[in-house]
C-alpha cells in the first residue's frame, strides 16, 4: 500500500472507532452495536481499512498487546475484598459454575453445528465464556433493573473478563500442545506456556509494586509506568511462548488489585481513555477482517449456536447460580436473560484463531466469524428485548429519585427525613460516629463507611443513586468530592455553598452546581436552623407560605429538583415542596 492509502486507512479506522462510540453514547446503547457493523461495512467497501494490509505481519502481535492492556485494566477491577454481602454467592457461582457450563455447552454444540474439530470447538467455547462490563453496563443503565440485579450483573461482567482471559489463554496453549505426539510432550508444552505467563505476571507485578509503592511517581507518570510494564512484560512473554502475554497481563492486574500497601489511583483517566480508544480501534479493525465470504457458510450455524446460548445455556446458568439463595424468581429469570458478548471475546478470537489456523487446527478459520456472529446476535437480542423483559418481570427500578446526602449535621438529617416523607428512597453518609448514630436514630438508611472511596472505583456501590448532595461543614471537602463524583455518578452532583466566593483553599476555584438560593449557604442555613427554622414538606397546591424558602421540589412522578444558586424550579400541580421555615428567633 502507498503512504497515502495507509494514512487514509488509519484515519478511517480512528474516525469510525471514535465516531461510533460518540453516537452510541448519545443514543445510550452499547458502542459494540455500532462498532462491529461500521468495521464490517468499511472492510467490505474498501481495502484501505484492512489492518492486515495496513500493518502486515505486525497486526496480530499488536492485537495481542492491545488485548493485554485491556485485560490488565480488567484485572485491576478484580479486588476480591470488595465482593461481599448478599450478592457474593450468586456472583461467585456465575463466574465459576456459569463459566464452566457455558464453556462445555458451547464446545459440545460447536462440533456438530459448526463442523469444527474438538480443539477448535473447545477454543471457541472458552472465548464465548466472557461477557464484559463495556456491553453490560450501558444496557443496564438504559433498562434500570433493581439495585441487586444491577450489582450482580455488573460484578459478573467485571470479573468474567479477566477470568475468561486466563481460561482462553490456557485453553489456547492446551490446544496447541494437544497437536504434539505423546501425553508427556503435551503436558510439558502446556506447563511451559503456563509457567512463562505466570512467571512474567509475577515479575511484572513485583516490579510495579516496588515502583508504585516506593517512588513518588504521580498520576501521569504512574500510569505511563503501568502501561510500559504491561506492554513490555506481555511482549517478552509472547516472544518466549506465543500469547503467554495475556496470562501475564491479567495476573499483573489481579495482583496489583489485591496486594497490600498499594494505592492504585481510583480514577485512571489517561489509562481509561487509552483503553476506551483501544477497544474502539480493535472492534473496527477486527470486524474489518471478517469478510462476507468468511461468513457465507458460518452465519446460520453460528446463529443456531447463539440461540442455544441465549435460550438454553444462560437460563440454566442462572438457575444453577441462584439455587438456594434469596434471589426471587423474577430476578433469577432476568439474570438468565442478560449475557451479551463483548470486546474480549472479539479480541481473543482474533488473536487465537490466527495462530491456530497457522498450526493447522481443523476448523480454526471459523472461530473469528462465528464469534463475530454470536457477538452481534447476543447484543442485538439482549439490547432490543431487555427493556420489555424487565418491565414484564416487574424488576425495573422505580423512576423515583434516590438521592445520596453526604453530611450528618442536624439540619442535614432533618432534610433526609423530609425527603423520605415526600416518598423518596434516601441514603445518607457521614464520617463521624455521632453523626452516623443520628442518621440511624432518624430511621434513615446509612451508607457503608467506605462508600465515597468505593464510588471512585469500578464497583457497583453507587448503582441506583440518582444524585448526590454534598452537605458537610467542610467546604473544601464538598468541592473536591463534587469534582470526583461528577465522573462516577450518572446523575447530578451538587454542593452546599461556602460562606463567600473566596472562602476555602479549593472551593472558590471549582465548578459544580451550588445548592439553594443566594444567602442560603453553609453558615446561613446552619444559622437559620440554630435560630429555630425547620425543614418541612408541603403540597404546592396549597401554596408556599410567606417567609418560607424553597429548597427542593419533588415532582409528582418522584423526580427530585433542587433550587440552585442560579436557577429555581417552577412548581407544578401535584408537586411536594421541601421548605425551610422562618426562624423562631433572630438568626445569630
């Protein structure tokens, strides 16, 4: 290819990747729904986006290294200490039991349905085990199932990526070893591959642990060091034994997530941006290599395999995983109707299939197109049916707001009680033991002590929270928390205003919506409350009494609308007003 064709091809791939993700974000659908068709159509229309022509022999190694980066990032989310509570048993079963049932079922079906050899069928089954939060997350955000359902499915999607990556890498080396003569030779080859991957992961994790723990690297340099370590270790492992870098990468991520004394930044903005771009580029590039000719004899059998996975295998997995638990029947059925495949399935299929084809494994050329069809089919089925299914089962979360109030001063607790009396499900968090006791004494739900720290990570602790109200007496804390939580909470984040525009170290220089009308800042509101003002609710149909200040409106459909420093909502019929009464005596 000429230099002009290479430049045009790279530009098209990047534009299609980012453009598809942008449109998917605006439509609130999984980006994979647009990335795969975009790459496939572009690959069918022009050779300029064919990565095998653009990069030649470098394409497969680069895909392997890109998948290693993605799996390392997934491994960082595998903090085993955060998997607890009533979801633990179900999630663990979905991972090990569900993964085993899906792997065996897909492998057994692939032999007669797709005409694969046992080795290729076992590899395809391992690839189709993974789901992934990049697909499940947007779907759940759109259909809004109950909080427990969302937590279970998000955790499953988060954990199955690294677990599936390890399984796929081990199966891949087992299939390659199986072509050798003699059981001893096969076991030796498999053991050598596993040892290289595990040793590489251990060395890489140890090096990163020492660097991140003992050197003041900062966020930017720390992220760069992680990226360099993952790519370097994966490349060296792949050079020693093919595709052992994937094992090393996921072992590194899991080790760093669970090693003591290491504080990995919760928000890795650059790393997350890199992973997001890599996912988009991989989807477009990999789908561009799937030609209409390669799909000609695979589409119908692969659709049959997808139908079996959706209609038989996944419901069976849900039944086995929830047996003997307190998960009600409607929630069990919805768990059995949510298992779309995502980027790790596509990327590992692209990486492993090339090597298996080169090794002469029968039917290996069908792995990538079959995976492509299963991904598209499962995402389309679950994406189009999840909303009506969640409504039919009655497991959709209420549209009513669920605010999180951060702060435990007496007036903040009274505000929580008032919002609860208006029909909202209120959650509160406070740092001091005395404030936490006041919250529980008022009958309000108290959030876990580690909530705000966990809110910046990859867990599901804030699932279901529609807005956060920062009401503590520390203005700088409110400002910093507002900046952090705005990136992790789907709804709005608002803070209490400081005494003056210039008060505090951080508060004067940060954004975020400031609550309540001018004058009702932190000392103003606390002073009014100390002078005898109280927070009450009143139907707006009866009018707002003179001297009362409007703080919030709870709409008839349960939405919470706040008064801010720059805007005041207009009351409608059926609304409930949350008001601050006049003080009983002059405010201090």
